[in-house]
């Protein structure tokens, strides 16, 4: 037998008490290592090239057959390779010719009745100057979606702004059109909407309930934290009105769980206090955090020390998630839940999200953008709803991001869970959405390492948790 070597970029090990878990990077899967596998990998750790002679002590302890089976399994997973064999670390970038859209985001109004200080929307304006998307543009967006991806069983229509509730006539018209149009195709259509909640009332809530909207509320925590940045055009805090509207919403809305999205900016970093208020006191089903690290306005970006503080707080919330899961209870910490979902389902993300492939955002004039964050920006468009997708240009962008060669992502252990990070963060930070978001890689690696540990502990303590709470989340 010739020499063998370890393919280090394809595996990562984490100790969980007396056990050792292996994260198989190519498949985003997690295994517990038995004694033979642990000791075998220990030999590979000590030698760049391993011979049969170096493994002989393991044969005397575990038997030839057992060792050969372990080696074969690790070779099949491309974690060990024979001399002269080149392991696959990343798939070869392929030409992109199809864009299987299932989601279209409609930017229904550039106007917003709030003036949140950290808002990234470059086309945002006050309500009186807001530019509304027209009905024809919205319907053309739906027809483009169907034209580009016919015969799908399920589609998603997302309403965004500005403040989308400020253009309810359009939303009502689009929903009526879609329900009839998709029913005729024997397809399901889901509607989702993110709102600041200030314009909600009983009649609107009941209408959203009737049409089973997925609702997300933008809210930043207790009064002092929320009012720091989420203010009216006149500069007044909005916590009191948002709290009243949220209480009304959660008391009446039954169609789907209602989530909350928190924006963390400089000076707003106490994720545990924020979570406790929004989840335990107000009653949101799930709370997720979006740290601002590369916004256009530097003074709102979290400092390096604050980023460390935020992730430390998220890990403490992760511990509470683990404790609840061990008892067979759900804990609505969105960031941890999403990461464990990816691990449980073995998701291998070649791209950071569906933007540009499964999702496109439409601006008020019908221009096609990577996602809602880019509407109104200087980023060139990828076509329009009338003529369709500029496929050569979009393909060039996607192919550039798929190619990890000569990037920090090439051998990174979290490359298939992070996949280079958010396009818009890279655009804001570097002026190039195709460039990976390098500025907090170490924190993300540590966060995902922690997620592997939490996942492993849940699997050891209460493996039924995932079937009970993670799988149903998709349908919710």
C-alpha cells in the first residue's frame, strides 16, 4: 500500500465533552467519531504522508478489517486520499444557463413613514415623495416569474419598501391576481411582507390572516434601544406605537408564526436583553438579528469590539436554545435555528443566498435587481420585467461568485454554510458584490463551530427535536 494523506479542508473536528464530532465540510453533515476513527485521524494529524506501517498499531487493536472499512469510508467522503489522488475540495465552476426563479420581490413604494437612521435603502424617501410601483409593472413581474420558471409547484411573492403598507391598493390587487392566476396553474403561491407595523389595524390584520401572509416585523428591542434609530420623519421615537400594533397583531393573527427582525448597530449590542423583550415579553414566535458591519454610514457600523460582543451574546442565546431543545422545547432564536436547519438538511450552499438565481427584486420601474437591498443603488440592472432577465450578464456575475479559486473561501471550513457572505455587505464594504465579505470571517467561523457543537449536543441528548421542530419550520 502506498502513502495516504488527510484532506484537511474537507473536515473539521470539535470536541463535545468526551466525544469528538466530525463536521464533513463538503456535505455540511456531522458525525460522531468512534475510537478507531479518532485514533486513525490522530495518526494522520502527526504525519503529512501515512503508510500502512504507521497504521500497524491500530491493526493489532482494532483488526485489519475494521481499519480497512474506516479508511474506505473516509476515502469515499474524500477526507483521506491515496498518493497521487487529488481530492475535490470545491466543485468545478459550471456555466450558468438557467435561473429557476421561484421568488419575486416587489418594491411597492420607495416612500416610508419612518426615517430610520441606519436604513440602507438608497432610493428611500418620505411618504409624500414616495414613488409607487404601478399595477402593470407588478403584474408583469408575476408573468416574468412564470415565464422564466414555468410548472413549479410553489412560488413566493414578497412585498417590500419603503414601507409596503403605504401601497396597500397595489398589494390587494396583486394578491387577487395571483390567487386566481396560480390556482389556474395548480400551483401554490405564498405571500410575505416585512413592515414597521405602524400602519397596521384590525382590518388589515384580518385581511393578511385571510390570505396567510408570512409577516415579519422590524423592531429593535426595548424602548431605549428601538427609539435610538427607528424614528419618524419628524425625529420622534416609534416604540410606543409599534408596541401597541404588535400586541394587536399577535392577539389576532393566527395564519402563520410572526417573526421579528432586529438590526444591530453601534451602541445596540445587548442581544440577550433585546431577545428577552421581543420573544418573552412581546411574544414573537422567532427573533433574528442582523448585525450592521458594512453599512454606507460608517458611524452606524458595529466596531470590531462590538462585533465580538454581539457574537458572544448570540452564543449565550445559543446555549439557551440548546437547553430548551434538550427538554424537547422550541426556542425562537432565528439565527441558531437557521444554522441548525442547514446542518440537519445537509445544505451545501454554493452561493450565499438565492439572490440572482432563485430570487430577483423588481424596482418601481420594473428593473431587475439581485435583491431588495440593491433597488435604487448604482449597481447595474440585470434586465427588466418586460424584456426578461439579462441572462449573459447575470450568468457572468453568478459564475464569478461560484468560482472560489484564489479566494479566502477556497479552503475555508465554513465555505458551504457561509459561501462568502451577503452580496450587499460586500457591495457596501468593497464596492464589489462578487467579493467575499472577509471583514468578519473569524467571527463567522467561531459562530458556526459553536453551531456544530450545539447541533451535536442536541443529537446526543434529544435527536427527535429536529424532526419535531426543524423540519416543520419550512412549511410554516
